[in-house]
């Protein structure tokens, strides 16, 4: 997986393109889209031999990034490094008291390393020892999924994930918790049966959000966006980059800038009318404290769930595959 440092780089200056998008913004139950300004300049075309010690989006290291080896993982071992990662449900322990979203439940059996990749499995598993509790009135049954959580935490940096979503009616998610806030980098829905307009394009969607779980925030979605990537997220591996700084969030797809959302834009977001988001007079940019990384799969009943074994990858098993997770931070 680790490739040699290229001896030459190609820099194409294509000018500055500023595009304004207006639409609606997305929430787990009510879909709306807000599309702030996108700024793309300059465009750096990476060399064929990519240097994995540097972000795909910054192979010249103009940002002076330093790889954080304590959190980064190439997943090239035979078993998951449990000095770095906690498998949700290990010895009956569930961080944040989160056992999965019904009807699915996290299982420690559904995590493996294979061919240099982390594979989180969704499984049709009706004989699993499911919790008898209800989740918003829904039983845990038939489907097991998986979650891992970083043991170390950090504040601000550039994160890069090379992954392919599970081709199934289940999420493949990269997100975080910390300081009573939630930062969802992506929650991808690999496939769906819903014929409704709301579900149209879900298999091509990048959906990211910020949530405030403080007593004042009450779980509000303080910012959210959804965008059509133009490709099926379960069809092939893509590189998703997220630069999180005190000034806002930048998102890169396959090394190219896709979104540039300032802290000012996030703080201006107001969804109070739907009682689903916005923080009133308080800041919406609540992601300012150390976070822990999560990779997981969940069922989202409002978008439909697999009803049969055949709907889980055709064989009763389907994987969310992660080739690497890398974190860079600024020189101190």
C-alpha cells in the first residue's frame, strides 16, 4: 500500500472558480440542502507515484502537514490494532451506550482485516443474541453490523480515508464524538429500495453534519449538507479528505477540493423552523474540542432496511471496506 515518493509533481494553475449553490439542507428525518460557496484554486494534479506520507490533496505539502502515526492506520496487519481501536461491544462494553441502531446491532464478530483493508461487515444473522430492549419502538433483530472507535483523540487536522461503501441498504459511516458534540464526516447509503424522491440518489450521496449534544443543544443538528457525488459510493474505492480547523471545514474528493464551508457560514445556518437544527443565538460551530474517530454501519429505518438474507449482499454478508485512515496535523 505504501508507495515510493515521487520525484516530480505537476502543478496546474487553473485559476479561481467560485460557485454559489442554493438549495435545501439534509437531516436524518427531514431532508433539506444548503450549499455554501465552493472555492477551487489552484488544482494540483498528484503524480502517478503518490507519497502516502502527505495528503493526496497536498502532495507539495504547502500546508506543512505532519502525519500523526498514533491515530493513522494502514490496516495491513492480520488483526486490528486494539492499542489504537476499540471494537464496540468488546467484553460487553458499548461506548456512549450505543449498541447499534435497531433493527441492527453491533457485533464484535463483524470486524476483520483482510488483504490490507479493514472490513466492517453487515450480516443477516437472525440467531444472534440480540438485546431485548426497544430502540424508539423498534426491535433489534436479524441484522448485525460493526463499529470501531479510536482510543486516542485529537483536535483539528486533515483526515483522509480511502473506502468503499457496503452495497446494501445500510450506512457506511465515518464520524466522531467528543466534547458532547458529534461530527459526521460521511454517512453513506450504498443502496436502497425506496422509490420516493427523497431516496433518489442516496447511493451517490455525500451527507455530512454537526450535532450539539450539550444540555443547551439538546441534540440539535447545527449544520448539515448533502450532495450528489456523481458516482455510486459502493461501486469503487474513493479518497475522502476532511480538513477541520478553527476556521471551518474543507472537503476533498479524490484529492480535489469539493466543499469549503467557513465557520461563519456554519454559524449562519438556521433550521429552527423545523425544530431539527440551529443553535439559536449560540454558535453552530460546536466542534472545537477533542474527538474520537468512529467507523461503523447502521440501519436507517426511515430509508428502509434489508428484509431478507438476499438483500444483504445477495449472500447474507456485505462489507464496508476501508483501505486506510490517515491524520495529519500542523507543525507545532
